[in-house]
C-alpha cells in the first residue's frame, strides 16, 4: 500500500527503511515473540490512515498468532480521531 500510495518518494523511502515504521508483518512477528501469560490486552495504534487499514493490521496479527498456535483475542484497534478507553498498566 505504501509503494502505491500518494506519499512522495523521499517519504516512502523513509517509512520503508529500517528507521521508519514497523510493517504489519514485523509488528505481528515481534508481538508473537513477546506475548506471554501476563499479557492482558494488545492495542494496535498509530496505523496509517492512507497506507493501512485496521482490518489488514488485525488480520496480519491473527494469522501470525495462528502460525505460532497462540490463542489471544483481547486485541483493540485504536482509532485515529477518537479517545480510547482507559488502559491499566
């Protein structure tokens, strides 16, 4: 989506670089490695409004969890323009 989006070339290169943003795939991979018995909730946040969708991000995470036989359903997708509920840390 990034490569076909409206961002200028320099911004696409920065976002896609090692110092840019995490892809859905990378985020899902790392979450699958750090999730544990004490994990209560996962919040998907800071999703690009132009180069991502909540559905794609969630589906990518669920597929990664399925591949690693991780059962976890308490996943929230933060909205860009709405206040989220309280998060207990």
